[in-house]
C-alpha cells in the first residue's frame, strides 16, 4: 500500500507558466527507456495538455487531458506549441474510451457516480470495488466538511485499475512505477492520478464470473483486502479533493498516516468497512511492540521519507506513522487542521529540507520532545489491539 511519486530535483526552480494557463499545448520531448540488457534508448514522446509550471531552465510540468502530470526536464529538450484552443479535461465518456483502448478487450469499464474502474478481474469485482469507493467518497467528504472549509469533490471521475491477478499487477507496475512498488499490494500513482490494485479476495480471486456479492463474502474472510482498497482510495481522494497537492512536498508519515486512519476494516459492518478513525489493531499492536523496545522517535519519521522506502524499516515506520497521526487528529484538532492546510498550500516541484520539515512540524504542534511525551501517554491508555 503505497503512494508513488517521481522526485525530480532539476525542476526545483519552478515559475508560473509562460503560456496562458487555459491554453491547450503540445509538447514534444525525449524520454530515456531502460532496456533489459542495461542500456538505455531515447524515445520521442508527445503529450497534449496545459503547462502548469515552467522552470527557469526550460523544464515543464504539463497536465494532460486525463489529469495526469508530466514532469519534463530541460535535458529532455521539450518543444512546446500552442494549439489555439482552450484546454479541457476529457469527459467521462472520452476517458472511458481511452481506458478501454489502452488496456484492451480483456478489461471492462465499471462506472459509478464518482469512479471509472478498468478491470480484468470481472464486473463483479469492479462493482464491489466501486461500492467501497463510493462509501469512502461519501464518508471522506463528511469527515472533512467541517474541518477544512471549501473542500470540494473532484469534478471528474477518478480512475482505478484493478487487475485479476498479482502477475498482471506486477507486470504493469514494473513499467508504470518503474518496479518501485513491487512489494506493495496496491498504490496510487501521483503522475497518472490512478490507483492500481489487484484482486486479493481469496482462492477464487480473478474469477470473472463472480458477482459483487460473491466477492464481498470472500473479502470479509480477507480483511487486508478491504484495507488495501480503502487505503489507496484515500490517497487518491486526498490529492483530488484539495487536501494535498501532487508533486509538492507531502511527507510520507502524513500521507500514509491519513490513509491508515481511514483504512481499518470493520467486520461487524456488512460491507466490511464503515468507521473512519477506528483503532487499527494491527498497527497498534506493532506500535506497542516497538514501544517496549524503545520510545517513539518522531524526528526521523517526519524529517525524511527514508524509513518508508527501506523494506526492512517500512513496517515499523507505517505503525509509527499511524500512531502519530491518530494521536494528533484526536488530541490536536486545531493544530492538525492548520498543518493540513499548510500541506495543501505547498508549491509544486519544491521539496523541503529535513530541517524545514521538522521546523514546520514544531511550529504547528510544539517541541518534538513534548509531542513524544504526550503521545506516549495517550497511546498507553488507548484501548484496542490484543
């Protein structure tokens, strides 16, 4: 379960677009494609969209008509041409047609009120995912309505790619995410603005003849399946409802902590998920195991994302991120909302230093030592887990 984002340091010095923001442009550039023998070949690529940012060195950030973002460096020699018409995102029908063309006959498109689900796992699995997505969508916006004024639902359908097998998923992510999420059970790609999943609902996973009810029964025996779907959908909603900004500095502890705050399965609910902010037994148990060995150390968690990228450290980092997020949202509501607003105003293509991250955290929540002390007391009194 992961948020995947390319970081491009050479685009740090970003300015406003040099063309009108609503102008449709075509950009040609060179792209490096790694080959199996270790060599690299250069490909000519073209993207149409709008120029979101222009770097001082000539690099660009372009939004395409599917709401994907293309960071193009000056070394890729971008050539931009205005096409003389206004930029518009594709309509739902245009987007559905493009997905069908991209993925082919083995996939079908399942539509819900707010989502397009392109799946090779069968209509039943797509409909089951869509039901969870819609319940989350409604709950997510109810939850933030009073906390973040002006928050609005995405104007266009959000896209999910749901594969029938893990092998399909692995093949796709090796290209889509450069193999960087091979160990994850799903991810949100901030570049394409898509969440990517595969059917993990038990022995019958990938059976295209199943109904949504069949998948639901199987998923209730696999709670992690429900958590994965909710987790990635929270990432996608956060970046499309104005809480966070794609290609801005979004600390992993906060992004992952928010997703985990929403993800805890509720097996007493017919859908397997109902409650936002329920104690997550698995994360709490892991946190308590760590706390018996050493006190929580917040600085390394918030200063960089390194612990989340290291497979040996990631499990512990996720548990600590859940605990810190849970503590702050429960006990520091006003400060938490202020911090969330700060993240939502971050400029794109500018990355904070570790010192800046720590300074912003302390300015909002107070000295780290005091936060650690208060968190330890709060978590020791928290009921849940085993």
